[in-house]
C-alpha cells in the first residue's frame, strides 16, 4: 500500500503558480509563496511538523547526519519576470546556545545548518540559516527572474540539520512577510486561497486524534462496533513511537488473563520481528504498511494522515468540532462528532478544550524526557567525520559508549551498544511544548558531540559512520488529563481495587530521571537518563474512570495522557497498555452512541455492558478474588 493512497487533500499540482498579492498595506504585487511542503522533489530533506504549534508550519530539515543532502526542488510559475525581493523563513538552530549567559560547557560555536537557494541553477549570494535563534524571514536581497517558469532549489551545505519553512518572492520591495502567530496563519491562508472557515470533513460517532498505538486501538475497536470513526494523525505513517520513524518496541501486557476479547485489536498490530538493543534497529521491522492495512480494512473508519489538530471548538462542557491542518498543503478540515478521544500523548485536545490537566515540569527531577534514537554502521573503508564545535563538547566527559565509561556502571552501556538507545534522553527540566524544538535539538547536539569525540578524540571506529537517527522525538511525558479517578503510585503498589478495572498493566513502575554521573556542567540539560524501577504485583488493572475527562463531558483519553500521577505514569505509559486503553475507549464510545450517553454515564449506568463488551464474563470483582 502506497503512502499516497492514505493522504487526503495532498498536493496534486506539479507547478506552484504565483499571483498578484498584497498584505497589510503593501501594494498588489506579483509574488510567490513556496512553502516547504510544496517542493515537489524533497531530495534528501525531510518534512518536520512537530513544532507547528509553536512556529506555525511544517518545515524541511536537512537531516543528513553530516553528509549534505540532495536538493529540494520546486517548479514555479511567476506572474511576470523582473526583479523580486527574496525572503526565506529559517533560523540558526544552535543560536540558543550562543548567548553570553550560556556556560562554556553548553556553548555552541559556528553555524551547522546552512544552505543556499538556487533559481534556475544560479546560486543566490546570501547563505541562509546562519542568523537569529528564532524562526524568522531572513532577507536574501533582490534576484532577477528571467523566465516565467523557473526552478527553485534548496541546496544544503553541511548535512547538519539546516531548516527551511518557506520561500517568498515579491515585487513589492518594501514588504516584509509576517513572522508568526495568527498573522502568519492568515497570510498563509490568503495565499493558498483557503477560507477562514475550515472545510467540513463530516460528522462522526467518534473522532480519534492521534495515530499512536492508543489511537489505533480506539479507532479500530470503535469501527468494529459499527461506529463511524475518524482517525486524525499528523504524520504519513501510524503507530507513533512504534513506527519506523521513532522505532521503540512494544511493552506491557498483550491481553487480559480474564478476557478473550481485550487485546484482540492489539494482536493485529504486533510486528513479527524484534531487533534487540545494540543491533541495527531498521525501519522495516516496524511494518508500517501492515498497520495501515489493518486500518484500511475497516469500512466505517476514515483515516486522515498528515493532518495536525490545532484547534478545538466547544459549547460549554462539550467539544463540538476538531480543526486539523494538513501539514503539506495547509488545507484545514473540521471534524464534528458525538464523542472525541485524545490519543495525542500530549493531551492536546483536552488542553485546547479547557480540560483539567496536570504536568510535572520543574519538580526535583522534572518530567520524563524524550529520545531521538540513533545507531552507527560499519563500512568497508575508513569514514571521516568533521569536528563539531557547535555540538556538545564531550572531549573530557564520560558518556555511554566511551572507553572511560565508569567501571561500576551498567555493562550494557559499554562500547557501541551504549550509543543512541533509550537512555539518550533529555528535556527533563524544560517545558515540553515551549521548548520542544530546543529539546529535540539538544538530542542532536549530544549525538553529534559524542560521535565527534569517539571519531576525532578517541580515534575509534574508523570504518563506522552514523547510520540512522530519528528526527521525530519519542516522548514519554507531558500533560496528563484529569478524570474521575487520578491513579497514584500508592494505588498500584497497594493494589487498590475499583469496580471498573479493565486494562491490565504489564510493566514495572519505571520513571526516568537525569543520570547525575553525566550531567556535571550540563545541569538542567542532562542528556543521559537512568530508570528508577518500583516493583509491584503485575498486572494491576486500570479503572475505566481514568479514561475520560472530569470537566469535558464527551472527551475520552487513551495513552500516556490519561488520568494518573507522574509516578503512576511509569507503569501505564508503555504502548501495549496504551493500545488496550484505546480498545476500551472504542467500545465505550459505542455505548455512548447506543444510549446517547456521555463517557461518565457509561460508568454509572452501563458498566456491566462495558465489561461484557471487553470480554469480562462476570462482575469485575471476581478478578480480585483470584
């Protein structure tokens, strides 16, 4: 199954056409707005949408691991030839670590993410990506357009994460395009000719936002109960952390020992092969196409890939619609429905709707961080790698995989098997939203700094090179939406019993904190973690009342944003458990439709039927007796 079969509203034209365009008092001038996603040939650049909520759009990333990537190319039609002013939306991604207040141990030198713009093969003099820590329109001077149909290219110079969100050319020499916020969004919509009001996608019994394992469980289980379901996912693949883009294994219980129904959907998404830690964690193992095929077989399930939810409409305590924007075209759709499921992991739907939530940020060790996994590969010839003064300077620091790794530390972290795995993690003490790009880029700086040190200081691995690195972060913790029960660590350890327990756990309480052995000089910005495990009698069964909002009447939750404390999250956050939560939510949504009920009413009035739908033959109290 090809990716294009699943993308709705994707860019179908081969030539981007210009128009006469005016903005905020400027003259009506011939102009071209070429957004990153509109480059018909991406070359080696990848499309990154993770930070749209902060900076306004998706952007192209030159993710070459130190090797300049192939050009991104677009063919455009100008309204007329002549002199145009050039603007490129970009940033110097290491500039946040260049300010005078940054300590030497965190400081960056140089500009790794630089690139050129070519017009019909002719290089514009300005080099882009070398100024300003914030996203902005960098001025590129004036250029002469000699042909109405022209080719615009982005030419990467380094392979070290250069980024471009768009190119704007206008004959209005005095005009400056807007930098961000709602003004930028209006600018983009005006250019594309989109209405201020999104298009109607339809009405659904259940709208699921987030196509990770929790979202897959919710969407498929609801569809199999006969519901009309929309699944909104902001990437071109599904399964989130368990996709080829992030590459994290499934953990947790596969099913309930008391049910032959719960876990039936999860079973269809289990991949056949597993590569152990330290091996080459290749993308094919994750079977992205098979997961998409499971979804496509459901006749009442509509899948909206590459759509990012960025607004929620409410009426009192109810959600009425989800607004989502296509990360490539900018097209916006409105999804209306009876019930909604927040499976985003970040609690984005609930937060936007005004739901109660909690988030652990600047506690003692903060919240759990995020990882961008990576590995190296062996070649038959020597592989050079440049010094990286803009990366973390680790020449005199220990880290997993280095020869002076502490002798009393985990043996599994020594040598090549200690590189790029789960404990390469950062972001513990930063706001996971406002500092989102910062956290991901810190992971990049740690990876490049470590490989620079191993290759150029320690003189190791002469025939090895970086082979793969995730540019989509694998997240562990952010917002947790509050339900009628907030599950605690004590509940789990004491095996506190509720009458609506449904979802079995299958993982110890596992909370990550910065590993103090490696954060000297990097306090507040650790990049290596350790896991704090707490044993309990596995499995514990999660109550249904953790899976719906206490303040938004028609909102379900499934995944790592459910109603638990920071510590209890340590056991429920693994992906098999999340998928089982999704299965329960999908079946609960069918009772909402059947009885025109809210999620809370399912507990108060239809709990026995919910248990039966999930395969529990008798009253749930018999689990405790066993």
